C-alpha cells in the first residue's frame, strides 16, 4: 500500500510533465499563438479548477451521509466483540468510539489492528473486554477538518501508518474517511487535471 500511494504522488507529476513537454516541443510561433489565443481565458479556468484542490469535505459529500463507515460508531462501554461484529457486518476496518449518550463527542477509535494486537495476540476475551480498554484514545488521534486537502490527508495517513482518519469541525465529529476514499479522490483529481491540460493544448479552453 505504501509503495502504491507514493506511486500516485509521482504519477501525477509524470502526467503533468508529459503534457507540458508536448507544449514545449511545439514551434515558438505555435507556442506564441497558443498562449496568445488562450491567455486570458485558460489561465482563469485552470486557476478556477485548481490542481490538488479536492478537500475532505468533497470526499464526504461523494460518500454520502448514509455510506458505510461515514457515521458508524460504538461506545466505550461496548464489548470488543460487539464492535468487531459491527465492523464485519458493515465491511469497514474501524469504528469511531464515543462516550455513552454523547454521539458527537469523540473518545477515540478502534480498528482491526487494535483487535489483533490487543485481543488476539494477548489472548484476551473480546466479549469481556470493553472497547474503551483497547481503543486509541482521542488525545492520540490524527484528525483532519473538512477543509483539509486530500493530498495532505494522504500524507498524514502514510506518515503515521494509519488507514482511517476522523473528520472534525467546531461542532465535533462529522465523519471518517479511509485510505481508499483518499486514494480514489487523488486519482480522480489527477485524471481531471490531465484532461484539462490536454484541452488547453488542443484549444478546448
């Protein structure tokens, strides 16, 4: 996964450089004509779209409020067995943990990794162990805001070797995104950027 994500970072630069090389190999007269023709409109359009402009808010909107993993949670008093059962049923790898009766107040996060390392490896009972005993606590969480750019979120996740990251605003927890969500957004953005650069060269702007 780490190598694949690093490839995405470099792949975007390769695509952009390939298109820009296409512009540079054109004759000076052609380059002048191209840039004179589109100078006023193209620069504005490309700036409007922006590169690497997708935010976590865009990712949450694409997922939808009803998407599995966006709003799934458990409480500190739930058993680890109940939490893992919920993860399995919804095909997700992590749950946000809240205090009983305080759904918007995040207390931590529990992941499949927590279950493997703190229950299975240590030979503990998942039915008698509470989520609050093995979760990653709130003060140790890596979080993002809705305005965080997806590339920044990806960098945080790869640097800290995590696959899920809660999204927090002034009102508290508003959702969670996975590394898969972020990678899909970055790939889509790079594809759109390449299309815009091609359209610029071909006079589409």
